[in-house]
């Protein structure tokens, strides 16, 4: 067994804008009503990019790198749910 003292679990996720989150909720509710179950019915729409364990110093390091990366990205509209 590998001990990871002082390390917590984190996820890097992308959340769409609130309108898209609501649209996905409606779709999940429709699916649930048709089949009677859906494991992630109550989870909010998101895309998980990565999950990792880190201590506070590593988290600060990764946060700065991710912020720098995001700073240089251009916003793009990918698709629209209709």
C-alpha cells in the first residue's frame, strides 16, 4: 500500500455556460423518464479533463501552469444544442 500523506484528490473540469447545463439537465430528465434510471441524472453537465492527487505545493504549481495555459487560449464556439 502506497501512503500519500498530505495529498488530496482534485479534478480539472470544464463547465459549459449555464444555458448548456440546463439543456443537458432537460435531456437527462427525458432519458430518465424513458428508461427509468440514469446513473448521472443528478450530476451537473461538465467534462472531466484530469483527476490527480497533490499536496498544497503541487496544487499551487499545477494551478499556475493551468492558468498560464488558459490565458493564451482563444475562445471558440464549438456547437449549439437545439
